[in-house]
C-alpha cells in the first residue's frame, strides 16, 4: 500500500467491522497508522479482528454495537472518544440481506401463482418483515450511525465518511429486490449527505463492491469440485475482467477516499469496484 503519513493517529470507526470486507478495511487502516474502533453486533467477531490488528502492532478496540439502536451507538461514541479520540473517518459498513426478501426464481413464470411447490418463493410471497429488516439495516443503520458520529466531525478539518453501497445499486440483481433497492438508497443518501455536509467540512463518498470471493460466500459461488455454480457462470460472463474480486481490491480506494491529499475535492461519488460488471450491457 502507498504511504499516507497524514492518516497516522487519526481515529476510524467501522460498523460491521467483524465482517469479511470491513474487517479488511480495519486492518488496512491500522497498517497506515490509524486508530480503529471495530463496531459489530457480534462483539466476539469484532474482538477477533482487533486481536489481529493489535498483534501486528496496530491500535484498535472492539465494541459491541447495534446500528439500529441510537443509545447503543451513543454508548459506542463515548467509548471511542474516551479511548481513541473523536472520529475522523466513519465507515458505514453494517448491512446485509435477508432470505425473507429474496425470491427463488429470476423471473415470474406462468403457473407460479397457482403452484404451491415447497421452497419456491415468488414476488407475491415476499415477507414485508424481511423487506423492512433489509431496509432498516442498510439505510436506517447508515443514517443513525452518521447522526451519532458526525456530531464530532462537523467543523473539523480532514474528516470523511465512506458508505458501503453495492453494484446492485447500479443494476438490480434478480432474486434480491430488497437488497438492491436498499443499496440504491445508500448511494442516493451518500449524495444527499455530501451536499448537506459540504460546508461543514465533511466529505461523504461510497464504494460499490461487485462480486467478491471470500470464505464466507465460497459455497454460493462454487460447487464442491471447485467449478462455478450456474449463477456464478452468469456473473463471470458479465464481468469483463472475468474474475471475482478479492478484499485487497478495495484497499486502494479506501485509502484514496480517506486521505484528503488524494481526494480533498471529491465528495458525493459512488465508485464501482466490480471488474466492469456495471459497465457491461451483456452484448
């Protein structure tokens, strides 16, 4: 990674920090000398990341936190301020999907309304509670977290917010209408925040990862023999670079957006990191 000397001793708060991609963000920033607060609903997952960072000589703390609970966020903010100092970099990484907001098929077919095949879920079977969960986690979780930590960022120099959107925000994927719409909301909210905080000194941007191969989703992308699943075949076929991303593919964009030396005049940008997936028409 490039040297970003001015990031040293700054404080970063990362929600969803126990997850695959956000744990990578935490470790990347720690290696640049940033003090990192790893927030996650599962404090044990956050602690695992923190243990790795501290073992490498970095500075990090783990905090159990629910991004849908304002009091939980406020408690986390007080802990961060006491142990690491005020937040300079906020990464809204908490998010995810829910099976209740997912259909079984890519498209609606004749007879689906009349059939009651076990395990087949159509658009008409989507559970409002599942849709609500996805929207709350991705959008409300980003909004509440920003409300909490941006209080300490307003009026200060060299502070920034990085939201985690998805390439689904550019082109919705089949089967996951709730997640695609929620991430589109995150992208839109990123632009709104960028305008709202422009005079307050806070830059707000987002990255939109495409399909990344991790241990967590390996079974969804690959068969037991290592070959691609039918859905993965479609993904690779529509990815001009003909591969899945790996967490390290996000490191450069992370440092770029956090360091005002490189991105001081950039705000309101949503950057796809997807191997060209969002640019390809399929023809």
